[in-house]
């Protein structure tokens, strides 16, 4: 089984990179991508964990970039997965740092608004929960759980943390066309993440998705928890028509989201194509071959 989208404590997942690798093996995965938000911070630890495994396993190093699409009159937030890009490519590296920096001020602004409304959490608490990882709303959700305000992070997203909440504050996002170009320049493979996750807010329509082929998009994450069956079917057709890779993934966040590793998967054929398109860095393989 192949799962190409998972988060760790380097961003808003609850597993350390070491635990993620162990849990991936336990879940029966042979290939896993680590894709923390706006950071490569978990790559080294995950790679070291894979080097210690005694079963065949392949790690794909990636990042989920916070992006924006401007359709002329409206700005739509979206996520772009980048796989196997050179982490030292300067422009992309600088942009990751800016995206993470912006998450700090924005997280504090959301917490300030919640505190002003009487919710008993603090910014220091959120910083402690994030533990040095890229700060995100799930960390604030965890603080709300600790404070007894909600039962789960998912419940926190239903109202308090949703993008339509009065407490919502946007963060920096990079123009998706630029992100695609920079990932390609760094030898990576850009794949649009959960493009039709409708409950998160406005989504890109088909014309917008088509427009991303020209800047260099290479794939669409078709099979994802947030996609309804008819949307998966249409996205699969669209990917085939546009000659794009089709991926499927869990978007695992450990205990911060109710989804297990391998809940959606990518075909071996799509993985082969992805590996053939990448020229930035290699995969990390365990010392045991299958
Ligand atoms: P942020 O990056 O700070 O804007 O927070 C977005 C993150 O929250 C994404 O990684 C999502 O996976 C996560 N998220 C979005 N909706 C939910 C939800 N309903 N339950 C749990 N996590 C969510
Ligand atoms: Zn996340
Ligand atoms: Fe995402
Ligand atoms: Fe994700």
C-alpha cells in the first residue's frame, strides 16, 4: 500500500516522524510520503527511522504548501503537495520560512480573538503544543480540547476554527502558479491536494484546475477523505484527460484527525510515474529490499 500524504509534529500531526514511520509499517504500508505544512523539518528524523527498519519500505520526502489561487475577483486558499524537491533550492526555501513565520503571528491573532471572547486558552499553551513545529489551527484546537471547550479537534473545526468563524484570521499563502514553478525548478513533483474538499471553503472549478497545467502541475490528489464519490470520479476523468497523475492518500494527522494511515491509497503505476518525474532528491529506502 502507498500513502502519499501524512503529517507529523514538524507541523500539525501528533506523531513524531519516527512514530509516523513505525505506524506506517504497522498499518501495512510499503511506501509513505511525509508532507508537513510549509516545512521539511521532519525529513531527517523520518529518514533516519526508515534506515533502521528491517522490512522493505520507501519514504518519499515532501511538503504541503499553503497556496492561493486568484480567479480575478476572488482568492481561493488551497494546498499543493510537492514531492522530492531539492530542499536547498533558494527561492522555495525562503518562501517556506516566510510561510512558517506568518503562521506564528496569525496563530497568535486567532488565540487573541478567542481569549477576548472568553475562551480559557493561551498563546503559550499553543506554542507548547506545537513544540517547535509549524503552527496551525489544529494546535489551537488541541488547546481548546485541553481547556474542555470542545471534545475533539474536529469539533473545534466545526465552528470556532472554521474559515467562516468570527475568530478566523488568514495566513500568508503563495500564489499556486509560483509554487508549482518553484517546485518544478527544484526538481520536484507538484500535485494539488484535495482540490474538491468542499466543506473547507471555496474550491477551484474545472477551469481553474485546467489552468494549472500550463505552469507545470503534474498531479491531482483524487482519493481523499474530503472528496465525495462523484467528485472522485470526475477528478479521475479530469486527471486522465489532462495527462496528470492521480494520487490517493490519507492526509493522516495522528490523533488530531479521525483518519488512519492507508485509508486512501495511490496505485503502484502512479507512484512509478511520480518517481520518474522527480529529479530533486532520491527516495529513502530501508536497508531491506522486497
Ligand atoms: P491551518 O494550516 O492552520 O490553516 O489549518 C489547516 C489544517 O487543519 C489542515 O491541515 C487540515 O488538515 C486541518 N483541518 C481542517 N479541517 C479539519 C477538521 N475538520 N478536523 C481536523 N483537522 C482539520
Ligand atoms: Zn494539517
Ligand atoms: Fe491539506
Ligand atoms: Fe495535509
